[in-house]
């Protein structure tokens, strides 16, 4: 009984390896392109949000600039958002002639 269990333990890596090879085989010929942003060239959805500084005033999509701009929606609870915030501040300071809208 013990030698049968031992043989089973040796077969498990083989079965996993064969499964991995089968998975790779079925991915052959499929597109490998990674789509990073599906929102390009699309209009901004309609929205109406209160200003953080004055909640009695509302910001709508019609008030957004017509030139390209970046909206960064983040939360203080999000570690990645907190990490990237200084980068966006540097980007705004670097932007030539103040033409970047961040």
C-alpha cells in the first residue's frame, strides 16, 4: 500500500506538467497583444459631482476642457494612488507653458 502511495506522489508533478503543456498548446496562435486602455478616443461619460472644496457647487462633464486632459480619481485608502499622486504633481509642474490639464 505504501509503494502505491509513493508512486502516486511521483505522478502528481508529471500530471501538473502535462496540464501546463496542454494549456500552452491551446494558447498558440492566439493574439498576445495587451490592451492597456479601452477608453481612448471615447467621450467622457456624463456626470455631475460636487466639488470637494464647496459641496454646494457641482462639476459636470460639460465643464471639462475640450483639449486632452487627465482625470485621476483616487482614494486616500488606496496605497497605489497615494504613491502616484506626487508624480502627477511633478507632471503638472513640468508641463510646458501650463498647457496640461491635470
